[in-house]
């Protein structure tokens, strides 16, 4: 699974922080240009941040599941971590499907 996420962005290992901190603002372009102070993250960096967060969430789910098998985590903690990992995986698959669909649509365009 990590390989599929890493294929979305080869710079996944260099990205740190959470998705909400690194996400670009949703302000209109005119107001962003008028502000001119803070540069916005590009699509690739946003995707890399999301991929890094997905990897860390899935790893946390695996770690908590292992701790639960050893008796070091409660059943509630294990279920919450595994459900979060499952939701993250479903999101990653949905994003991947959209990217593949967009690529196929672009490749069908006539030049």
C-alpha cells in the first residue's frame, strides 16, 4: 500500500506536517493575488502532504492493532485506529481512481 501512495508523489519522505496545516487556502485567486504575502502550496505538494498523512495514519493503525494483540491497547483504541486506517485507505483509493480517470480522459483528447 505504501508503494501505491509513494507513486503519487516521489517526495513523500520529505513532507512533514498535517494535512490541515499544509493545505492551501480556498480563497479566490484575485484575493490571493491582492494579499500577495503568503505563497500557496501547489497541487503536487498538497498531494504529497495528503499521501504522507495517509501513510502515517495507516502505520498508526497497524501499530495500535499490534499493541492490541499484545494486550497493550484497549479494544476501543484498536477499533478506532483500524477504522481510521480503513477510511484513509478508501480515500486514497478514491483519489487514485480520480487521478487515473483524469489521465485517461486527457489521453483521449485530440491534439
